[in-house]
C-alpha cells in the first residue's frame, strides 16, 4: 500500500461521493464536530479484503457479511446498510486532507 499524499489546499467535496478504490484521509469536522480526521477506503478494496479474510477463516464468501442488512420480513434494511458503508462515503462538505492512489496500491 502506498503512503497517503498530503494535499496542499484541502479539497472540499461538493456532493456525497462513494469511494470505489484507493483511500483518503478526510476531515469531517464541519459535519460531525469530530476533530480527528477519518480514514476512508474504497468499497471495492474493502469487499476484496473482507472476502479474503472470510475465506482464511473458513467461512467462504457468504461469511463476509452477506445477509446482515435484511430485516425479519426479508426487506433490505437501508439504514443499517448506509451506516455500514460510512467508511466508503465522503459526505458533502468534507475536506480531503490526503489520498492514496488505487492503481499504485495494486502493484
């Protein structure tokens, strides 16, 4: 994995963004009041990591969280799903402090 590259002038995200690959360190203080910047990772990268970890533990890909986001009546629980995806989402108003490139991470 490459080390994050600092950005001289932090970029303010104008709209909610789903991060697919790579990673960023984001300052969400304007939104949450949290003073510590948060690491966000691409959802595709996280899915591969979760599947690999589940296979190592002998659970198979199904053990990587499949089915956790469904209510008792079989309807998807979108609130729970969104909360679980927060580490992959940059919300409008968030400042990106540094980033790492997905292409460089693959090599």
